[in-house]
C-alpha cells in the first residue's frame, strides 16, 4: 500500500502523544509513576510516498518508540527524523535513555536478546521486538541499525529503498 511517510509517522507520533495524557490520568487513579517524555519531529517538507506494509511497519515504529520510552528515565526527549536521498529514505528515532553497551549493539536484534537481564526483566517484554522489526524491515529490502552511547542514549535508524513515485511512467521528474 502506498503511504505518505510524513503522515504515517505523524499519525504514530500523535498516538504516543495522546498516551502521555491518558497515562497521566490513569497514573492518578493507580498511583503508578508517570513517565514524562517529549516527542520532537523533524520531518520533510515534501511528501514522501512509499509502498509499505502499513500494519507491519507500524509495529516496527511502535516497538522502537516503546523501547525509547521504556529504556529512558523520566523526562527524556525522543526525536523522530525523516530524511530522503536519491534512492533511500531514512527514519531515525533518537532517545536520551540508558543507552546500549558497545558489545551488545549488534545483538539487540537477535531473538530474545535483552541487555542486562535483571534490568530488562523489571521492564517487562520478551526481547522479540527488535528481531521482528529487523525481519519486517528486511522484507521491505531495507536495513535497520543502532548507534548508542551508554548513559547518553540511542538512535535507531531504518533505511528503505526509495523511488520517486511516478504514476505516468514517462513524465519529466520535475513535474511529478
Ligand atoms: P519486547 O520488545 O519483546 O517487548 P524488549 O523491549 O526487551 O521486549 P527488544 O525491543 O527486542 O526487546 O529490545 C531488545 C533489548 O535491547 C532490550 O531488552 C533492551 O535491553 C535493549 N534496548 C532496546 N531499545 C533500547 C533503547 N532505546 N535504549 C536502551 N536499550 C534498548
Ligand atoms: Mg521492545
């Protein structure tokens, strides 16, 4: 299905923005600690149309966003960026959380792998989120990777092949 990638990301981000508010209401009843976070968006002015499996890609972005919140202390900023080059689009999701030790960077995409078992167990989860994300991104012929500094935060990147949408086939690029 062809989607406008800007709209797609804004839709997901808005949903997380709403969760902040509903969580706060819920936290007041339950006494559970509230987690505050701010989501910044840095998207492209031009629309980017891409053919993706929307449900599966939503799952990927949801997991990375959930991780960014889950593995960050209160008060962090999450920055979602969208870039486009000639042949790729790049989505990056940066957090100011715990970070990932260098030795674990490649392994976080393995099934069931979780950094620091004790710490992760408290947070809940199975360790499958990123393994599934990798499968989905690779099924789209894309790549997923992470840069991270312990104690400072992590940035997850998703790159997907991109071809300018050209419904006519023979039209001049400038007019499409
Ligand atoms: P699930 O997603 O299945 O609920 P999970 O979040 O533990 O469980 P993954 O999403 O696959 O599993 O992440 C694997 C591990 O990578 C996590 O347990 C955590 O240790 C580490 N990790 C993932 N994202 C971050 C992040 N943004 N900051 C720090 N550590 C992270
Ligand atoms: Mg996860």
